[in-house]
C-alpha cells in the first residue's frame, strides 16, 4: 500500500501574462490593421466616387417636391431629362453619352441598368417630357409620373458604371430599328 503522507499538493502554474503577446498575435494585429486601413480607404473612395449620385438624388427629391404642386407641375418635370443626362455625363465619358438621343438614349439607360423599362416601360415618358408643352405636362397625373420618377431614382442609384459600353454598342444599340 502507498502511504498518502508522501503525496504533495498540486501547485498550479501562474497564468501566462497578457502582455507581451505571443509572436503570432503580432501577425494577426498587423493583418487586421492592414485590412481595416484598406476597407477605410476603399470605402472613402467609393463614397467620394458616388458623390454625383447623392447630388442627383437630392435634386430629384427637389423636383418631386415641386412636381406635387398642382399649379405648375410641368416646369419641374421638364428638368428630369436634364438631370438624367447630367448624371450620365458624370458617370460616363462625354464621347459615349453626349451624342445619344431618342431611342439610342433610352437603350443606353436600359443597358446601364440591365432593364427594358426605358424603351418599353414608364421610361418612354422621359422622351415625351422634353417635347410636351408645360400645359400638357401639368395635366399628367401622379399615377403617370410616379413610375417614371421611381425608375429615374432606381437608375441613379443602381446604374452600372462598369457596363461594357463601347463605340460599337452605341452605334448598334437597342431601339435603332424604331428610330429609322
């Protein structure tokens, strides 16, 4: 038999110190710092790059607010095509956007949003606004203008700036057969 008197108490080790950390934690801290700096820089650049979208949305809000006034709805509505064109000029090259009119312009807007709402939907009103009289625009109901305003808002927020737009496409864009 063993004698229990010869047993000693277990002496627990002291916990490892919190500082300085093990060498692996320096690597983790460095990688985390680099990732945070990269996220901050790319986030700032994206925010700065999308300034034109924020300004266009603010202007669209002002146009919508003025368009709710039943007495002079036509004047603010007439600014929508100008706003869309200016927004496109801020996002794409002048050579790509400036020459586009009519159905080529609508096709461009469709292409950059991956939709057909401009050529075959409420976006067609965008072309008509430029050529209607203020009196005719005043007669448009909110039910007629709301889908256009929603589509324009969607385009401003979500148009693709990296969409494959080249000179060949602008010459052979959707809607060419309707314009001829």
